[in-house]
C-alpha cells in the first residue's frame, strides 16, 4: 500500500482542542466569572428574512413533481451566477457566467484549486495565514515559501525583486491580521505575478467588511489581475452563511498558463469531482445577493465594524500597537513582554476573563501575537474593551 505520506507532515490538529479545553476548564472552575469571547471566527445569526423566505419557497418547490429540481449544473445555476455577476458589477467588474464557479464555500475551493498545478509548483504564503493554505500545499507535497507579515510591513508584505514562486496565496482583508491591501499595494503583486507568470490565489472571504475607498473588494477591480489571479470568495462572512455552505470562485478567461486556459481546466475539474451545490441553497444565495438580502447583511456587518471601532479605540487609548479592526472583523497585536500567544491568551483569560486566539494557530509569524475578533455582541465587546484598557493600563506582568 502506498499512502500519500505528505499527510504525515501536517501539524497535529491540537490547536483548537487545546484552546477550547483551556476555556472550558476555566469556565467550569470559575462559574461566577463572565467570560467575554473575542476568539470566535464565526458569525452570529440569524439569516436575512429574504434568505429564509427563499429557502422556504425552494423547499416547497421540491415537494411537487411539477416544480421539483434534480441535479444542477456542476459549476452553478444561471440564476446564482447572474446574481454573483451583478454583485461584481457594483464594483465595475464584468464577468461572464463561464468565469464564475459556485462552490460549497471558500475552504473547499482553496483546497481543490491546487489540483490545477503540478506538485513541483512552489507556493508562497504570506503568513500568519488561514492555515488551509499551507496545509493543502503540504498535502500536495509542494515546496512552501514563507513571507512574513509583521510590524515592519504593517502586516502587508509586498514582493521584492528576489521574491520567487509559482503560486501565491494572498488574503485581503486578512484573517488573522485584519490588515487589507490598498489598490496600489495589490498592483505590485499583480505586476510581480504577470512578470513571472505566477498565479495569485486571492482569498476575498472578508471583502464585505471593506470600508476604505482605496481598498479593493475584488482583485479584479485592478488592471492586469485577469491574467494572473483566481479569486475565491464566499457568502459565509458576507451573509452569515457559515452553516449554510455557499461560495463562488472566479477564474478569468484571460488566465492562461503553459498554453492552457485555467478556466477550462477548472471547469473540467469541477465537472469531474463535484455534482454542484443544491438547488435550495443556490436560491438562498440568490436572495442573499438581492437588494433586500444585501441591505440586511450590510446592517449586520456595520454592527461588527462598530465592534472593531470600539476595540480599536481601547487599544489606541492603552497605547498598544495593532493592525486591523477597520476593513476586517479582526485585530492583531503583539503580546507584551515578548510572551508567547498561548501565554498571553492564558493571562488574559485569568486576569480579565477575555478569550482571544493565540497567533500560534496561524503559522509562521503568528507566534507571540493574538487575534481579537469582532463577531461578539456589542455589549460583550464594550465590556471587553473596558477590561482590555484596564488590563493594559495596570501593567501586564
Ligand atoms: N478564507 C478565510 C481567510 C477564512 O477566514 C475562512 C473562514 O473562516 C475561509 C476562507 C473559509 O470560508 P468558508 O466558510 O466559505 O469555507
């Protein structure tokens, strides 16, 4: 038997179990203390009324022979592709239906897109990063090159004349740092990729959180991206679909490598490996992208953005350096006194009853940092901001 031994090179999956166990133990030992959870990367419900109505209508259709829907096109229905295309048109990005691929979420496609490239393709990951980029590259046995996002580059690393790779994962707005590339910074990556015939895998899962005019929602807002980038996005954070599972990937027609259309290859990949996403879910996605659905999501996101402002203000007042909290639902800060992320996580839990995420869960460059999330309630966030300020003002050790 010959297994894929690359799986044995993966880091052990203990990170979230250690985090959950530590928090559960603390909560059980201190039932009188109110824990404030700034560690969550998940949204709070409920879904938009327009989405619920669309789901109910679609389920009803499935109950009658005359309106029943069986298999759907593997790369997505015409109606959802049209809704995604209209969403992109708001940013002046014009896509043909063939360039849009409906998925079960960004994570699925981030993993599967590697199928298009040879095992010899060298992968550059700007880290700290969403762990899937390095893990799927390891599973495929690829060489991984690391680029560190840190205080010196404001967590937005840029290519230099020495930067060399075939594929690069970029995530903007970023998880975990919350930093977001401006158009002129992203153009540097586009020029770099086009000059080297590299491909950018652009993770836009948090695009709906962008507020600054000079920060693109989509890499395709920028000239030259259509010949070097694939964009992976999702309704998870845009419309609270984390438990629904629906996303979309854009592979432009103009993206050609070694004489092959990557759009054509991805169509072949999808029609071979998947049978598409359910009709009911795609109707829900269409409703999420309708004017009513988007209005609802914008209000929900405005609440998370307000949480970002509250936490940012507290850290500014405390004189703590951080990034994020403006164009993304995360803030990222170095731990005081050179502590590890785990050490600081425990200290914040014990002293202020605040749960954060240790940076060690996000690969190289994550060590010695923590991530704060804006997905909590307004009330908890205000309370946490107050406790953080007191914590930092009282000195940390
Ligand atoms: N990309 C990033 C940067 C994420 O943070 C996440 C989820 O947290 C995903 C992708 C996965 O998104 P989805 O729920 O669409 O699979």
